[in-house]
């Protein structure tokens, strides 16, 4: 057991008397010490890129993802110039967007790939980075010494290509990873994890799932289109009249499905969101309850936010990090520091088997 794992278990035990904190069950605590680890010194980074027409911070998120890959390949998790771990031998990056795989392709109509699911796509690289030697590749595969940063950043700075899509990050992740007969009903999407998206299963290495939430509305997965009259309209939720937490399914639908789909795979979850930073290796679950109770700072969003991403981190505790999207620009107090991916990188190394 590592010192970090021991500290986390100790913090959980100290909080047992707190009625507002749901403690991890025995299986969760066991997973911290005996759960799966990777025999391969590599990582598969899956980016769920939420392009909803209002992502003013997409450049910041892309830069953070490039930094994460760079640190995994260097072993310098905090970027201070000193190697903390033996570098990974390989990092593969796959990106799924809540937009059609081919905007004018058959069956790929509307946002979130309706009719097809959330497919790994190189359309952004083809469209915006035509000179890249990686054009046409589904998996962005890099090894130490490769020149990749400019291409990868261009790939990850995908903009909304076909209009304003509703942010459905949770279901985009499920559609991208789930097998066709997965644990939850996704219609009109379909699970592609055992078909066209099977590349992420080709290696049983550490999987880093990065979910980029919108700076406009957070998450509206499974929003109700045909809402009965008994369901009230949201007030201050932008142009999606039913996209508020009260009218959406519980986040446990997503957390339980992810646990089932990725069972047996070492996983690090993280989300870029309009929420405070949260490190599950150093903070108790009670901190997430406090964030929900205090409410989300609305300065980075255009409408009143709901805390679905924070609730998902609570449901996935102790495995999900929150990386705050901080407002940029003079009107929001100047330039903020880069997004800190240190603990996400460290989490990937912590899930490797000891040599």
C-alpha cells in the first residue's frame, strides 16, 4: 500500500461519524490496495470533447491535455524539471465528440452522433491540421522523443463543426466506450466500444478518461424531449427548457455504467468543469458534498449551472478528479494560470504495477 492510499483510507475512517458523508464500501476500499493495475507501461487517454458552440475555454483544455501527455512520457508529473517516475513507453490519445463523425454521412445526423454514437474521429485533424502527418489516423499514438505537441493541440482544439450541440458529455462517454449490448439504454445513440471504437480495448493499460464539460450548461445527457405536462420547465437554463438536474436522470446511471464497462481496467477519471478543484487522493468525499451545498460559481457560465459533474465525482469517489475551468480575459480578472493536471498524471503512474 502506498502512503497516498493509506492516507486516503485513513481520512475515510476518520469521517465515519459524519452523517453527511457516504463512505466507500468495502469493495471500493479493497480496490485501493488490491485493485487492477497495469502490466504495460503505457496509457490510453480518452478525451470526451464537449463542443457545444459555447466553449470559449477549449484552447485551455487542449493545452492541459497536451501537458498531461507530455508529463506521462517524461515521468515529470508536476512539470518542475525533475523526473518523478520512469516515463511511460507509449501514450495513445482517442477523442470522441458530441457531434457527428461525418457531418454529411448517412445516419450521422444532429449532435452527439445521433444514429451512430460517439465515434473516435480524426475529422478535426483532417479539417484543421491538413499538413499533419497524422491525418487519417484514428488513434494519436506517441512515444518518448516523438514530436507531437503542435499536432495534438491542433487535434484537441476542435470547434463545433455543425452548429450548436447540446452538452451531453456523460452519454457521449458511455456511447464511445460501451459495447453494443452495454449496461444502459443509449437510444438514439448506440454503444460502439466493441465495434468501430474497439481500439481502446486493444491494450489493457491505464485508461485516463477526460470529460470536458461545457462552460455553458454542464451536462444535459438524456434530457427529456417529450416532457409530460407534469414536469416543470427549467428557469435560467438557457435554450434547453428541460435541461436542469431535476428533469435529468441521476448521475449514478453514468457512474454505474462506467464501472461496469471498464471493470477490471485501471482507470483515472477526470473532468474539466465549472467547479472547484478536487483531488480524491487527498480530499474526503465530504468535500464534494460541500461543493454541491455551496453551489457552483456562475461567473464562467452563461446560465445557471447545475452540479452534475460534481455529483458524478461523488458517485465515482475515490477515482475522479475535478479540474476547474477558470474564466480568462480582462473582463474576468485577467489571465488565469494553466489548468493543473499534476494529480491526474500521478494517478496514472500510481495505477501501474510495481516492477
